[in-house]
C-alpha cells in the first residue's frame, strides 16, 4: 500500500471514531465526521489506483464513482455513501430553519 493511502485510511479511521462518539449528542457533527471518513477512504482508493491525490470534494466523488462503477466489490449503497454523507454535511454546515438539523435517525439511515 502506498504511504499516501495509508495516511488517508488512518485519517478515515480517526474521523469514523469521532463520528461514532458524537452520534448521540451531536448528530450533525457525526454526519460531518462520517462524510470526512468516507472522503478520506475514497482518497486512499484513488491514490492506490491512480497515484494521484484529488483534493476537492467534487473531484473525489467523481473519481471514486469512475473507479467503482464496474467494480463488483462496491455495491450501490457503498457507492452512494459519499454523496449521501455529503448531503448530511451540507445540512449541518449551511441549512437554517426547519429541516436544518440532522437527527440521529437521519444520520443512521441508509437513504436520504
């Protein structure tokens, strides 16, 4: 495994542990941390397959989608996770008013 991939996976594990610890009290923060865990894991996969470090959210989502499109090890739920988790992050970061909170149920749900 490339050193960059290892570093991204270490960061992903750290973010996932944070997400798990925040879910009950701060589900919006947990959603953001879960998204970052997925983002870093996707970056690791991209580095392993292309030797390139993609730094933008959109670029990572696009390249991850391209690399996993015909890959049987990545089912639709797994391929959709990054986009779904980004939506939770966007709610937590930018939304106001009704519907601007990420509930624990929404954070745990497989679909958004």
